[in-house]
């Protein structure tokens, strides 16, 4: 067993273990933190597959931003655990059925007959000067430019739609308009009046 | 000397790496200790006070006294706290703050891990540092701590975007994510450094860095006037010291990175002028440290002079000012790169 094998099994062990913890922990914050651990170990696996850009992007985007927002929401919500567990037994048969279907499908698709080393030969290890980020960028912007642009536009539409759906204009809310504040002159706010001196 | 070098080379690789890590961390931790001293002195002088002056001559031993004090104080565990997470949180904070230094080049070729995607690695690790704050604040089981950690989470995520975009312009100008090559791309003297073509990004990056490290005037996560000390209100002794150490290590990292990416890192400022030969004897490391010290001083200066931002103003600055500026500047840099404008953008293509 080489060092790479050892690392692979280490990362896989922790990824699977943490994934199990995600669905078994009672406290949603613990679950979310174990999900972070899953992402981290999967990033390690991608690093072993010489996809360092994807690995770091996974940590940067999912661990650094998405999960932070997840935790943000979970910590603010008071999740009622009893309500979450109430329907467990009733929905168990359906859940088991879905799990079984997924399991069988994965065995069929990912089994050695279709996905084994004989079908997809392991690529040669990249040379030392191989730059994964540059290779990915060149491929995305040369061969897959249109697909990339379409994906970008779809994401933009989704973003605008999400903002549009949640944007509420309420007349009673007061908000500061910084440009107005900057334009304010002394004359607008201050009134100097003359008055006779008062005696005490 | 030669004997020592041959002894070093005879060691197994992992011991060599360990020695290198110690050689990075030991000076770093010493710098942190004396940075806290400098902070108190500088802010003291700015406010016409003397600052610490009791322990040792001119108070030079103050940081040592602080360390000893923090080491021997009891680490209190709040009764209803989540014990494990409460203790893990400061370790995450410090771990990510220190691990980011692994790819930091101190001179041409003097780097622990010379990886291709160094910039991305640093961005990924600094974005993970917020977990220490969030977990610590939540695990304390206290309203103030939770408020502090939630503020910190929102703020970090907001400023990370501006920071990331600012770094995109750097990597566009340099044509590489490797920190050593980013410095190499700025070769040629003061006017060749990236501060000039990326001037708005230079400002945005440093301010976002201040916001990311939760320092004044962006320190709403601790806001002592409203939420006591924010996320670390329940921490004491060594656990608090780890948070403290992480914060200062992060400040030094942001300062050093700003120097590296916008002020030419270890390159001499006199390169290309008649004075170049006068300063040939100065090692590049010294220039890097001097440049980093400028930004480390800025941190203290900001803290001494600016009132704390209001929370909605922080969000406005991040989302409505910085992000549009950075997006516009990415286009500007792209145009400059395509039309080879100036001497910064003539490298061409991917390196």
C-alpha cells in the first residue's frame, strides 16, 4: 500500500463516517459541522485525483461560504426536534424503498461492468509542471465556451429571480440614501435665528 | 556552518519539513507577541498616553507577562456549553491562521510548499477561519456570543466576495496563482508593482482584509459596547489566548499578502533606478518585512482613529460599493491585458 492509497482510504473513511454522522446526529448544528467535514475530506480525495483547483474551490465555496450561511440559518432557527422525528416510523417504508432503488441503481451504473478499470483506464499521473487550474480554464473557455456562457446566464437568471421574489417594498420602512446624505448642505438643516439676550 | 548544512541534509525529509515549519512559526508567534505590545504602545502614543511601561525596560517584557498570565489562568467551561465544540473552536481558528503560511514565499524560492494554486489555497483557508468564531460563539450557549458569531459570519461571507474578486485581478495581471510567480511578475521597480494598475483593488483588498480579520473599525463581532466581547465572551485563559493569537496571525498574514501582491513582495523598491546598486546588499526578506510592517501599522492606526462602523453600513460598503468596483476593475484589467497597456500586462497568456 503506497502513501497515496493510505491517504485515499483515510479520506474515504472520514468522508463516509462523517456522512453517517450528518444523518444520525440529533443536533442540526452538529450535523451541519459534520457535513463540513465531509466536504473537506472529499476535497482531499479530489486533491489526490490531481484536481487541485476543484478541491480548493470546493473548500472555498462550500466550506467557506455555503455552509457558513447554512449554519447562520440553523443557529438562528429554533428547530423543533420532536416535530422532525414525529413522522419517522410512518415514512420509513417509503424512505427504505427510495434508498433501495438508489442503491441498486448505483450498483448497476457504478459497478465494475460499466465503470471498472477495464472500461475507464486510470489516467497516467500528470507531469510535475502540470497546472490543473490553467488546464481547466483553457478547456472551459476554448472547448466549452457556449456551455459555460449558458450556465452563467442560467445562474444569473436564478439569482435575479431569487432577489426579485424576496424583495418587498414596504412604504413604511425607513432607509438611508447615502447620496442624499452626502448632498445635504448646512442651509438644509441649520437655521440661525437672532434673538435678544435674555436676562436672568 | 557547512557542518550544519550537511547535518541538515542528512536528516529524513519529514524532519526537514518539521524544521522548516518551526522556522516559520516561531518568528511568527514572536511577531504576534510583540505586535500586541506595538499595538498598545502605538495606540497609547496616538491617544497621548504612555502605553505599557511597567514590566521590563519600557515595558518590553509585557507580552511575556501576558503569555504567562494567560497560560496559568483557568479555562472556564460554561455549564450548558457544548464542551467539545467549545474547545475545538479556538483550535480551528488558530489552525487555519497558521496553515495559511505554508504557501507564503519569504524570498525567491524560500517557501514551505510551492504549489500552483497558492492564492486559492490561502483564500480557502482564510475563509475557513470564520468557523472558529461561529462554532465558539454557538458552543458558548450565550446570547452575546451567538450574536457576535452571527455578525461575524455574515460579515466574513460578504467581504470574502470582494476579496476574492480583488485577487482575481491580481491573478489576471500576474497570469499565475502561484505567489512566487505573482511577485516575479512585478519585477522591475516601484512603478512595476501591481499597486498602480490595480490601485482600487489594492484599497479594496486591504479594507476587506481588515473586515475579514474582524478588526476595528469592522469589529462588530466583538463590539464591546453592545455585546460585551462577542464570540469570545465566555473564553478565558489559554482558550482565549488561541483566539487572540489567531486574530493577530491573520492580521500579519493579510499585511504580508498585501505587500506580496501589490507592493512587489521581496523586490527592492529601488530596482531600475540609479540607487539599485546601493541597496544590493539588503536581503529581499527585509524588504518584504518592511512592507508588511507598513500595513501592520495601518491596522493599529485604523483602530486608534476610526469609530466602529454601524452594521448596516458595513453591509452596504461590502455589497454596494466594493463588489461593483471589483467587477468593473476585472473588466478594466481584462481590457488592459488584451491590449498590452503599460508594462504590467505584457507577459501574455498563461504561465
